[in-house]
C-alpha cells in the first residue's frame, strides 16, 4: 500500500487523543473534511487536521521532543542524547538516523 502521508501531534493538542509527542503516524485517509484518519498502533483514529502536522514523506531524522529527548523515526523508541550530536543509533531497532535539532515537535 502506498503511503498517503505522515502526521504527528502539533503541540499538546492531539496527545489527549492517543498520539505521542514527536512520533509520526501513517495517514490512512486524508479527507476533504476537517479531520484525518491515522494508523495509531494498528487502530484507525480520526484526528482534527488542526491538531496535527502533516507531511507527504516518511520522516528520516530523529524528532526532538524536549531537548535532549529524541524519537526514532523508524520504531518510535525514545532516547536521550547529548545536545549537538549529529546522529544517533536507536537502541531498539538498531538503525542510525540524523538528529534534526531544528525540529522540536
């Protein structure tokens, strides 16, 4: 199945609906209405579009949640890294990704 897009919580707004801060979720349906349907751990959830940031491509860098906490773009594991590191290897999935320090989602 081709990806429609990816979405994550915009601030605190979607966290009350089950989204984790910094984690990206696959868009299942992007309706012309005011909501988007996301795959949140194999459960389809409707989230108001104003509560999420949506992008077309799957993220390929760690998301900074609260410095120095980061979220793996591959498996959503969280870890702490020293500020200023350019990349990190995930202790859960074993993959390495760049750290996008300007992206503090």
